[in-house]
C-alpha cells in the first residue's frame, strides 16, 4: 500500500455546508473509506488549505475514487499528493526510520 496526502480547500458551497453541519467532513470520511483506500488521519489546518488527510491506498485509482467522493460530498477542492519516502535519496542505512527507503507502514502487513 502507498501513502498519499490529500490537501482540501472548502469551496464557497462547502463552507456553507460545513457551517450548517459541523460534522460534515468527519461523516463524509466515514462513508468513503474502503474499496482499496483508508483514511489514516484527518486534520484541520491553518494556511492555504483547510484540511489535510493522510491516506493509505492500494493504487492511484483507489485514492482517486476516495478523493472524488470526498470532494463531492463535502464541497471541497482536493489536491492529492503521493508520499514518497526520502530514503531513496540517501546512502544511509536501512535501519534508520528517518531515511528508510521503504514507506512507513501504518497498518500491519496481512499475514
């Protein structure tokens, strides 16, 4: 599974929806997880974006479906960024988690 970051900005319609239903983003996230993609974390942020979501997905298609469904149900413009471990840029050891060439695995591997 690969790691993705979804950066969300509420549209004018989305701000109205969230103002009417403060739980809208949380409710939408509960509905869209699954089918090859899982929301690992969701944060309100300050600055250029309103929300950040950390996603683990089987492939680009799965995260694209989740992103589309999340955007439609919340009135949010979403920018999707794949997370690429920085370890491939270094000559460091594989045991150092800061520079690991492999993705940080947030869910245990299936046995």
